[in-house]
C-alpha cells in the first residue's frame, strides 16, 4: 500500500478547515500541525478572502509595480543629489515627500545605501578632538531672536581674482540666515551699520555669540571691543566661544560648510555674479531647504521677527558715594593726580570707582574692569 502524499496547500487547507470546524482549540490544532498561531490566522484570513487560491505560496517582497516605482524614485534621488551635493538622505526623503505625499517612501537607510552604491557619499576619516570643557554652558536659543551667531566666512577669490569674504548672521533657534553678504572691510563701523539695519528689520536678540576674532573680541577687559560694548549697552548679552574649539558655535560652522559647497565650489567668474549667487543661496536656505533640527521645516516657517526702533545706548549710573571718572581718548582715568589705564574701548564713557581699603575697584555698569592701587610718587634725584 503506497504512502499518502499531501502537498503544502492540502496541509494548509486541512489546518483551515479544522479551525473552522471549531471542534478543538486553535492552539491544539497549531501544535499538531507544528505552526504558530499568527501563521494559522494568516492562512485562515487568506482562505476566507480568496478561497483555496489564497493558500498557495505567494512571492515575498514588494510587488512589481512598487519595484518599478522605486527604481524611478532612485533615479530622481540620485539626480537631485548630483544637483545639490550638500543634501543628505533625510533631506532627500523630505524632498521626495513633497512630490509624493501619499505614497509609501523608502526609508532613510535605503536612500543612504543608494547614495553609497552610486559613490555619491565622500569617505570621511574620523578624528579625535581633545578640547577643554567650557566654563559656562552655552544658551540653547530655542526661540526666535534669543541668540544670534556672528562669524566671518573664510574668503575666496572669484574667477577674475576678486576677494569675497561674507559676514554671516544667523538666528540659532530657527536657523534663519539674517545676513550673508561681504562688507567693505572687517571694521567696527561696517559691522555696526549691518547690525543697525538688522535690529530695525528683525528686532534685537537677547544674546549674540561670536568667536574671538575681530572686530568682535579683544584683549581688553571682558574681551569687549567698541562693537561688542555697543551691543552690551543696547541690552544684549555677549557670548564669546573658545578659540580652536568651536563647541558653542557648531551649528554656524555647519552652515558655513553648506555655504562653501553650494556657492564657492567652483566660485563664480566675477564678483557681481558671486554676490547674486549668495543672494539666491540665502533665499533657498531660508525658504526651501529643510532642517532636521526643526522637524524638517524651512527656517522661514519657524522664525518670527520682532522689529522695534533702536533704543539709545545705556548710560550707567553709580552709587552717590563713588567717584565717577570719564575715560579719556587714550583709555586713561585720573586718580590721585595720576593717570591709570582702563581701556580704549571705554573711551568717552563714565566709570565708577568703588572705594577699597588700598585703592579703587573700577566698574562700568555692573562689570568689574580693574583694580587700582595708589602708586608711590617717583623719588626726586638728589
């Protein structure tokens, strides 16, 4: 007597019919047939929808239509990457979502694999950075006009040899680029004119963060220059990052990398063409480019300007018992008929002299500038 042979489809049919008969629990039927309960319910659902045809082994993976659609999407994503090399997998997926709002899109890792397979991702070497820990934690800047970051973009030359070095200003909370344009010189008056224009148009921030370069920082008291002291007198806190670390200003430096890749590699032929390219880049960065830190939204959707007239700079007042001196043009004040250096940054401003047991402690508003002790008069030659 020959052995009975049953196909896989017949075994699945027996399993489904046993479940429909309801003569014994489902778990006992699954144990006898050596299948799991999810598998049993899967074939039961197929049998009820398609009949016996639903028990036939179906090809795994995506349907051919989805495969054809993904091939088209892969071609579009690679073309967009070649057109805009600074956009990564997340931004490319966001770009594809704007064109296919209802379709099931490939994952970020899938798009990253496509870029690697097409050799569109540069190989980067990891390096270890041994940097000291900053003494004070930086401000987070979660809202508009809470923290602005200032820096000079490294200079480059156009095709006709003209030097272009933009000053960049960005709102930290919304990633909105307020200014990305070269100035006649890296001087206090040039930057101050730009600041006055930005303050009147967008409002004043609560804090401004810069590096230790000029004209933002100096070697004087608290690192103030005439520009940063003007910010302080307008009621703006001034934050300086540490040289060579970049820990507090990483977001601004990342923006500089995008600016360099998209506007200066290669540079334009003339200076005028390079300036037009900077204007177009700033519009695209603010209105079209999504940012991961703000939920893949363009900065223009998060930034809220608060324009207001520019107030008069602060004129500090001191205790009535303190001597008040006005700093001369050379940065000196007079005490005990002697000249003592305070700093040229404070020239023309009034400072307060808090009396001590052995001298005076010099204040500007609430900032301690220096401590002065009385010097012995020089001995006359005998």
